[in-house]
C-alpha cells in the first residue's frame, strides 16, 4: 500500500518504524505496556503495521483506562511482553525510529520492557525522529507568536514591560474566549495547573501526588517521605515555589499531600 499523503516528504535509505505505546501509567521504569502499535514504512513507501495488546501482569489503573480505554478484562488472556518480545525485537531490527514524544516516554519504556525480557534494545546507529521535539524546535512559543496566533496581529513594543503586559492580557482574554474557558482566575488556574504552579509535582495514575522531576520522577511524594526524608529536606533548601514547598512539608509531617485550593 502506498501512503503518499503521510510520507511523501520522507526520503528513506532504510525502513522507518513509527511507534506508539499505551501503558499502565507514565513511569518509564515501573509501568508496563498494554498495547503497542508500529508502522513500518519501507523505502518504496509501502506500509506494514504491527499492533498487539499485552497483558501487563498487573491491574491497569482506572486513570490509565480513562486515557486509552483498555481494561484488565481486555488483556487478561493475552501474553505478557516477554512472549512477544523476540518477534517485536526482530521486527524493529535495522530500522530507524519515529513517533510523537517517543524520546521522553515511549522509547525509554520500551527499552525497559525489552531489558526485563532479556533483550538489549539499542538506539545506537539509528536515526530517531521525534515529531514533538521538531514541533517544539520549529514552532516558536513566545509572546510574539502568541499575539500573532490569538490576536491575528504583529506584536508591538516588544520587551517594553508595559507593552508586554498589555499583550499578555490581550492573549489571555483571547484564549478564554477561544477555548470556552471559565472567566474566573481560580477556574482557569484549575485547567492549567495540575498540582503546583512550577510543575515540580503532578498527579499519578491513582490520583496521588508524584514527583515530576529528578531521581524519583513518577514516584509518590508520600512514599518518598518514608523512604528518603533527606531528599525532601534537600528540596526545602532549593528555590522551589512556595506551593511545592508546602506539599513537601506536608509529606514530611505525614499530613495529607494535597495542593492548597485557590481562593475564588
């Protein structure tokens, strides 16, 4: 099958495998794959697909099911990753790799799964094309771009404080209209801030507060308060914003680790 619309700008010297995973969560070390899809695009632009659902060997959290729709019952009788790993490993051999966001999530998690199956999946010698990385590199995400996108005009008075403040207000007002957001700051805050303003923490698959950075990324803050209290004390000595610091202090005193509500 020729797939000209999707691939006619690519010039291939060897096959390109486009990968996407559905998983039990977002922790690349500890979560598991429940579905993998690979499109293999050959040099003649013919396309072959490989799609498998996988028994992760653990319950699929409801938050993960809400994202991809795959339930425990859907994979209960399917093989684990270790069974399908040799065929998948061979399928990917000699191919360059691509996807959306794969460098930060799909590939690290896939490497971990292969390792548990006794296979060493190497990226060395392969081209890796992450469409998300290209998007971030090529499409500006600054105030000038926002004024152009949301207001349809060129930014004026760039880098004068009052002009930039006026532009920011105009962009914010246009965003509220464009996306049908509630008009109160407290409600808008809820749509863009998961746990803390700086993004140091986020919600885990089970709704608990987990690290969004560092060596404990994806791990429960409450759990680390038991296992490595020194690390939390180190955080309190760093220049984190006060809402993140409050979460850490709550964890250290074994109080409920929840962000403080924003006043309406």
